[in-house]
């Protein structure tokens, strides 16, 4: 809780220490329609459908009770619509990263400006050799963040973020991510896991670190496994807007059925252009600003 602000009161406009508490405010960025999509690793999207799908995605979030803050597109920065990666928001405010992918180095400053415009103070910034992507971080509980050490998130980035989190009484634990297809193809921790409630997570076990699977078992978290076919279509990339209330990319019927069997309320969106062609799902498209306590 931020000093001087009260849960549910008009002053509380930010604070995140959960992956699944009710999502009240979320930041998104309009997709760019001009830029070198191929160089960024995208398959060329149709501009009109790209924008229409993003509009529909934002409307879905709003219909689920989220206040959606929309940052402007930045032509040339085609990855910037995946606004999860340049930083994150904690109970004290925003933490702005530095990014390892050359095409994304301008994005953290843009995120800092968007957070400031939304009334979220920047509480910390990575510096020096530190590099990190927001897709490598999940909250295990309100006091414990789990990080993936990857080709996008390095040891110095983890060290600096641990110091920032310690100032608010939270700790950082890390697991090493597998090489998979190498540095040219991004693999984030959230490529492999999406927590959906305190006792439920969707996971792609073949690439999940052993330490991650052991931690989930120790915490009594039920794992909904994603198969290899639906892993390729981001069946593992799911945004919780509340405990067991989730948003996922359409086209993953087996994962959806498994989630519904586990008691989830599932909302699908069409993302052939905004998600499939850029390899970024519902979590990638969103930067949570405020998740309220409770259910």
C-alpha cells in the first residue's frame, strides 16, 4: 500500500503485487502500423485488422471492469505494443528497465513517460549493465517475485531489481531459463507459466525449469499443462483479470477446456495480427497498473 492512499479510495491509482488479484487499471499501447516488422521477428500483419483487433482487445478488458489507459503508437517501434516488457509496477510505483534487444532500447523511456502521464510515479530504474524484460517476472505471492534469468534478463538486472523490491519488503527469487531456440527467439518466464489464482497456474512443462515445478508443488499450486501444439499458439500466455477469471487468445480449445474444468471463467479474443504474428499474447499486451486486494 502506498502511504497516504487507501484501498478502494479515490486516491489509490496504482499498486501491483499479485498476478491474479482483480485488475482495475491497465496500460496498453496502440500498435505501430509502420516499421520493419520482419527485422523485429514479426510476420507482416494487416494494418487495419491489427488496429481492429487491438480495439476489440481493449474493449474486452473494459467490459471486464478494467480502466484501460491507452498510450499512443510509436511508428517504427513495432514491439512496443507488447508493453509488459519495458518495466513493471510495484506497490511503490513503476520500475523502468533497460532492454537487451537492440530494436527495443527506446521503449523503457516511453514506458516511464506513459506511467507518469497515468499518475504512476517511477520508483526505480535499472542502470549500467542491467538488462531485463517484464515477461521474465511473476509474483508468487505479495512478498515474493520469481524471475527468469534469460537472454533478455541478466544477473545484474536481477541484482538491481532485488534491491528495489527489498525497499518495499519483497524478495526476488530466480530460476534459469533453457536455451530453447537461442537468443534470436525470445523465451520469457511468462512464455512458460501464467498464474491464474493463488492455487492455479497454466504451465508448459517441457521447458519449465525444475526449480519452478518444485516451487509450484511446494506451494500446492494446481498445474494445468499446455500441450506442444497450443504452446506454439500462446496457450500458455493468459492474463488473469481476477482469480480464475482470465483472458486468452482464441484458437486454443484444449487449454480453454482444461481451464474451464478447473473452474475458470474464460474470455477469448481474436489475435491473429496483434498476437500470433508478433508472438505476444494477452499478458504481453498489458502492463497492469493497479490490482486491488481480495477477490
